[in-house]
C-alpha cells in the first residue's frame, strides 16, 4: 500500500521538459475555456435579475444547446484523435484531410440542429418546462442562439488544428475578444442602453450569436495564417478517398455517438428536474454555471492529454504515452480536489453573484455544489481517461461504453423513477444522477491498466 502511495505522488514529480510542454498548452486552453464559459456566465448573470422564470427559461434552453454543442465537440474530438497522431508523425497532408472530414460533419450537424431549433423551439422547450412565462423566455432565447451552432462547428475545426499543433494561444485570444464583445452587447441589448430597445433574453441571445461569429472569424484567420495544416485548398481538405473515409469513420463515429447519447442523457436529467418547478431549475442553472467554471482546469488538462498522448503514439513511443497518461490523470485528480476545496470555502461569496434569484433557489444550488464535491475526484479521473487518454489511443468504442452505459443503464433510470414516482426533493434526484461516475471510475481504471487502448492510427 505504501509503495502505491509513493508511486502516486511520484507521478506528481514532472521533469522540466514535460512540465514546459503541458503548461505551454494547458494555460492558454484554460484561459480560452474560462473565456468560453464566461459567455454563458455573462448571459446568466445579466438575465438573473429578471427573476427565477427568465433564469429558468435560459437554463433549460441551454440544455438543448448542450446537446448541439456536445455533438459538435464529438466531431472535433474525433477529428483531434487523427490530427494529434498525424502531427506526431508529421503527416501534414493527412491532418488537412482529417480537418476537412471534421469540418464537413460538424457543419452538417450544426445546420441541422439550428434548423430544428428555429422551427420547433416551443416544442423543444415544452420537453423541459411546463407552459408559462419561463417556457416563453426559453423558446425566445433558444431560437436566437440556434444561429451559433454552425458557427461553433467552424470554430471547433480551427481550434483543433491550432491546439494539436501546440499553438494554443490563438484560440485563447479569439475567446477573449468574444467575451469582451458579448459583455458589451449584453449590456446594450438586454436593458436597452445607448438608444437600443430593451430586448431582455432575446438581447442576450443576439449578443451571444454575434460574439460567436466574431470568435469564428478570428479562429479562421489564425488557423489559415498560423497553422501548417490550416493553409489548405478545397482539394486538400476534401480530397479524401474511400479508404480514408472508412478509417476516419471507424474511429470517429463512436465518439459522435458517445457525445450524442451522453448529452441527450444529461438533457433528460433536466426534463426530470423540471418536474420540481422553476426554483429547482434555477438552482440547477446556478450549479451548472459554477460547475462549468470549476471544471475548466480539468478541461484544459483533458485537451492537453489528448495532444501529448496522441503525439507520443503517433511517434510510436508507447511507453512515453503511458507515462504521460499516468501523469496527466494523477495531476488532474489532485488539482480538481484542490479547486473543489477552494469552491467549498468560498461558496457563499460566489452565490452572492446570483443575489437576484430567490433564497430558496440559492439554498438548493449550494447543496448541489456540496453533493458534487463528494465525487469531484471521480469526475476528474473519468474526464481525463475517457476523452484525453482512451480517445487519443483510438479506443473510442470503449470510451462510448464507459460514458453511456452507466448513464443510461443506471443513473437516468434512477432519477426518472424517483422524479415520477416520489416527491423526493431536487437534492436527492441530483445525488442519484452521480451514481454513474463511481461505476465509470471502477471499470475505466481496469481498462487503463489493460493497455488495450494503445493504438497507432497513422499506419496504413
């Protein structure tokens, strides 16, 4: 036991070369993620003063956007598996083809999800909220932010290229400009300053859409000017043959299915939570905002893990890939515990930011944060393993199984039955939703030690 403890802490002693590589990538990704999450945070904060109904409407509209954006993340994540390994093998032409495949798939999904939201916003919101003012707010906001989905598809494509080529500062810069734009436009449009009409939740949606367009244009510019694989003709992007499409689809399709089923499952939780009323939904919105900020550190390390492990595998150095994976997992779990403790210490001042919401909503939100803190170690481990390690090795089918099986086979049925057959409060429903994280940890750890996830995708 003592030997295992020493080995654990030994993985926290990084050499200077590895430390430099990780920090040079993770810090810009961290700030870019912080900036991206700030887009939602700014919307939520500026709308929260309109009351629980408006805040609940935006929170539930965001559930549909979660499905759309996580599907787009699935495409970009699948693309990054190939791009990272091809970068390690210095196969620039194949990086361009991989980006073209990802771009085509992402745009198709983005346009489809946009049209679905534009045509059926009221129906979609009715799945999450009972008829009323909050549902009206939700439909208005959803119809407006639906315009961002195709924009996000292109943003993700060029962000993947820049990250995999270890040029992470450029997505960070684009994100910072987008947040500044969103903040200014929110101030102008929500309340109607400087002669503009007061648009409330619609104004927040318009601000987000314009900011997303600005971010996309900047990333396209940086991708084309600063990335080796970003400077590509249409033929280089889309000139792939049937064999390449088959190889790409075989590995990437499970990732898209993974993210689709996972995000749909998370959205289903919101359907069940919605049965507890606007106060509970508003509390969940506050929790999700705080949780997304907390997990920015994990997301930064998760993205970095995919690149460093994928690059090592592409260079055919499997031992180095395993070492890097162990270091990133241990580092992420340790860091998430530290961040979790800090959030618990400062939870009351943090909640003051949402002071315009009801006291009941803020009380429930605080209790959700406390419950989540109990499994933060498992959530961190699972995120790094499934998205950062297994996918980098091309083990996408097992990633799909781990991420989806316990969500749909355990957590969702428990929450669904409890929400419909009992009057248990929101806090109990939320606790049941965390059961899949523990099971994922147990089986994920076994998969990692088996080393069956190690595959080189650059070989024909």
